[in-house]
């Protein structure tokens, strides 16, 4: 029985949010929701989803509210553009004020005026309506409701809420982490932090999940508003406050070998499991946002941090940390790690993985002193050490080694945008690879004998592969499906695209010219 999987990618705004999920998944159907259809690959079936109907929008707006005059409701629906997020914020704002005894109609009228004051008439054409595909207009539309809702928070609440803008987009933020930030910025206890998060949820300013000690998530439009409110100086200041507060609760890191800068604190010794998972993934980003690039570089270049990240997230995580810092030294260190990632697969026992890492890095001038210090520490015994250089020490120009084929690799092609590779092999498969991470994203099968050539069309839309089975197969690069098969007499050995539609194939009996009709 063959099962198919539906993968839902909700609220996609940027190409990098979608790209990883277009790789692989031969039996996976992707449902993407976005306001920017230009992000979608060629051949995508578009299904336009209209704005909420009047009845749907009315139900969201009036949920748990006392009756309101019909003309006032209609005006609110028009002014909100029937945008679900804005309708929900408007509903909660009116509900909260009414819960304290305010007149429902007067409250709704005041809310309507706030929305109109911040609407298109306040910036451009009085007859204009919101274009919610425009990020600037989305932020402009949401601002009056957020500002009105935060007036219902306790003293200091609006400032604390704004500080949440420093956290990563679309991430579940541990409340225990927020509590440490708010204790430093506003002297809030953990109980007060949890109460404020509950207030924010009641106003629909965030979502709260009680699992794993409690986490919150922010809608991306609300997060953008908070970041705009903080501004560059506020983002730097708040990220510094967060990292300084967390560092104060950590033990001091032992010194690195002479001549190497190191971090002041042992970040890899965090003990809270859920907080550890979240913070290790984003700590480097917080340090960079705090304008502490040198500290981020020292931390990501510390072997103890690398080992923690390797154990926590696998071999690409420490490489990604260094790549994200993007200094000449960090890029150099990232390459040294990338050269050995193909060997850093899970081991039994698990701790043997660090031994493999050490044997591959112990000739590198940056890592070697740290590895030597590790091996001479009695607390780290027993350990493996190399007695002489390994025979497969990588050349300096090598970026990474890709593994997966089980026989000779016969052909390689790189996509026009340089983000992915295609390879063929005598094992009968075609493999696609992510250029940045070196991971195999898709294995294509269909040829009945060795596959000996691959070519990618100039626009990256199609793949052509040839085989000893005498066939040339055309694949859709977006969904990895076979769109055409041509059969010839004799072995086919090479292929090349002359244009988007024209393909030249060489074989035992000569050259063949094909035109792809779409």
C-alpha cells in the first residue's frame, strides 16, 4: 500500500521559507498558503482563496459580544478589510472594555475611529482600501488595534510586550526564557510573567501553549510591528539585556589554549532541556543582534560549543552557526567543519561522535590546540587520538563531501541559481542535493540500467537524464515527476540543453535532437 502525505506550509512570505520544502517528497503533496504567488515554482496549481465572506467575518467580529447596531458592524467589517487577524484583535479589544462595564456601542465606535485614523485615509487617498499584500500597509493596519489593546495591560505591560520582538519568527518561545528577560527589564517575577502572557493571549496579541512549561508564539505581522517599535537601537539594547541576563546564570568557561579567544561563559552547560533546545538554536543570532559579533565568533569557534550543537542538532548546526556570523575567520572555520560533515552520522555509542570529529580536525590550526587540551585532560579519558595524519585529509579547496550513491558517480550538473545539484550514478539513480548543506533532498528512480548523464535546463525548470537502457527522461524540477520519456536504439551517454525546450542527446548511434512541447 502506498501512502501519500499532505504537507501544509502556512503563511509563506519569503523564498527561503519555502525552498527547503520543495526538495524531496516524491509522494508528498504540498499545500502552500501565501499572499505572494510569485514565490511558487512553475507548474504550481493556483487556487485563489478570497477574503472572508461577510457572514464569516461578522461571526469573528461579534464573537461573545453584546448586540451592536448593524451600520456600525458593517463599518467595522469594511474598515478591517475582513482580515482575520484584525477582526480578532478588534473583537478582543471591544470585549475587554465591555467586561469592565463600558458601553458596547460607544466602545465599538471608538475602536472604529481608531482604525480609521490609522487607515488609508490617514496616509494616502481617502477612498483607498487596504492592500494586505503590502507589508507596510499590513503593519499600518494593525498598529491602531495593537496600541489600543496594550492600553488594557498593567503598568509596564506594553514595554514588556514590545520586547518580545527580539525573538525568532515562527518560533515557540519558552515562558521561562521570557521570565528571565522581563525580570531584568521590569523586575517581574515568573508568576507575573505568566499572568502578563495570559493577558496578552486574552487580547489575541499572542498564542499560548501550556505544554513543556509554557510557550508563546507571535503572529509574524505582530512581531514585525514590535520590531518596528523597538527600532535598531531597541533591538540591540534588548538583545544585550537578554544575553547578559542569561550569561549571569552560567558558570565561567574554562580558558582556551594560549592565543585563542574564548567565550566568557559556558553556554553549552545550560541544564533546562526545553530552554536549551530553543536557546542553542538562536543564541548566535541574539549575540549578532546585540552587536557582539566577536563574542559570537569566539563561542561558535569553541570546540565545546561545537560538540554541544553536534549532539543536539547534528553536523549542519555548528556549521550554520559559523556561516551565519559571516566573518572571514568564521567562514574559514565553517568550511573546516563542512569538510567532515559526511562522517558525522550517529554512532553507537553516541559519545564516539566527538572522537570522530577530533580525528578529522586535529591538523587544523584553530581546532588542534583545543583538541590537544581535551586529550590531555584526565577527565576526558579514555579517548581516541591519531598517531599520524589520516590518508584522506581534505584539500583546502574542498567544501564538503556528498555521500549517498552506492556506485560510480557518472555525471554532475548545478542549477542555474547555484542552490542545488543533480548527480547520476551507475547505481541507477538520480540524486538532487542542497548546495548549502550538502544533504540529498531527492532520489529519482525510473531508469532500468545505469544512469550516465544529467543536464538542467537554462531556467532550472527541467532535468534530462540518459541511461544505458536507451531512454532519455525529462523530469519536472519542482515536483520531481517524469514529464516525458523518449526511447532510442542503443546506449545514450550524454545530454545538453540548447534552450529551455531543445535537448541534444548523444549515444552509441549518434546525436538526437528533441523538442520539449509544453
